[in-house]
């Protein structure tokens, strides 16, 4: 038997407990952040968010049932669907996270941080969006809207994004009818802030960009990327469509802060090089972090 296997198994056993602890910490921070956004900003100022959370808030104001109970009840069917569509661990984590949020909302009093409507919309959306995204990083969701959108998209020609847009459009129209136009417009601002916060926590400063480079000077460019940027490069063997000449196609992944530096470097070595750039939501494995630069 290959002696390399036992250390690999040992490494996996060491990493798994840390991975579980990290998930628990992320979910706990997410629940706390969402609770602060709701009870510290949105609820006292009669604002709502989008999705299942916003629907629960709107129903709570309309029929008088506790928000904590509505969030748990309305999300429950979607988590059952998530059990079938995604994974058992995902559904269980999501149920426990929403149960934790419900308990937090029911038992904990948060001070009203501000009465300013603009600050409420911006910071309420920020803390709520941060809570949702931290929970997703921990392997669960605090809002079943995306699960509902996945179910609907499987049975219709609509995309997940289309379904979420329609759900929120109907929700904010209902908010305008029940709460008035001004609170509804501030609620839209809250939703947009939460969405941008989610995007920032996903990507942040380390948002990656994939760059494909086609150049006759591929060897020189590859060496420059390795030595001057400290980034790894993958080489594809290609062929030019017009001339039929073989060419090495380079592919590398950089952060968005390094894109301009990479473009400048390539322009100095080959002004005629052809570049294709696209955003990357996430990366895993490989040599993503910078390697030490050679001197």
C-alpha cells in the first residue's frame, strides 16, 4: 500500500472539525448580524426587506402575529424542499439557523440605533445582507427565497433571477399598498443595500478575474507573469483560425486590483496581444494565492 495515503487521511481528519467550527461561527455571526439589522433598524422604523424575510415582516404588520413565528413557519416548507433539492445537511443547518434567528428576535431586545430613514435603510440592509451572506458561507440560508426560485425555475422558462425579481416586485407593491409609498421606497433601498452587501462579502477586495492571453510572445509574457506578478499560468495549445499557425494560449487568475497592472505588463511586451477577461465568482484549489517573487 502506498505510504502517502495515511497522511492524507490524517490531514482530512484534522481539517473536518475546524471546518465544522468555522461553519458554526459563520452562521452564529450571520444570525446575530441579521437580528441586529431587523430589530435595531428595520422593525422600529417600519421598513421591510425582500424575499421571505420581507414577506414575514409585511404579514406581521398586517395580521399581528410575531415576526419570529412567521419567519420560521414561512421558511419551513422551503427548507423541506431544500432537503430534497440540495442536501440533508444544508436543510438541517438552515432550519437551525432560522430557529436561532427566531429565538433571537423573540427573546432579545435591541436598542433602536437610529430614527433617520436613510440611515435605517442603508445600515439595516447592510447588517441584514451581511447576516444572510455569512450564513451562506457557513453552508445554510436564512431566507428560503432562492429555494423557491429554484423550484419555480425548474417548472417554468423563468430563470432564478427572474423569479426572485417577480417575487420582490409583488412584495414591494404590497408594501406600498399597506405601508404607504415612502416606506415602500425606503424598503427597496434596504433590499438593494442588502444585495450589494451580499455581493461584497462574496467577492470583496479579492474578487478574481480570469484572463486569457493570445500572443506570439507567449513565452516572454508567461515568464513576466510568473516573476513580476507572482501568479500561476496555465498554457493551452491552440491554433489561429486565419493562418492555421499553432499558438500557446495563456490563462491566469488575478484579483481585480491586479488587472490593470497585468494589462500594462502585457502591453509593454506585446501591444498586439489579444486579451479576454471575465469575472470569477469563486476559486478552489490550485495556486490562487501569490507565490513568492523571484529576485
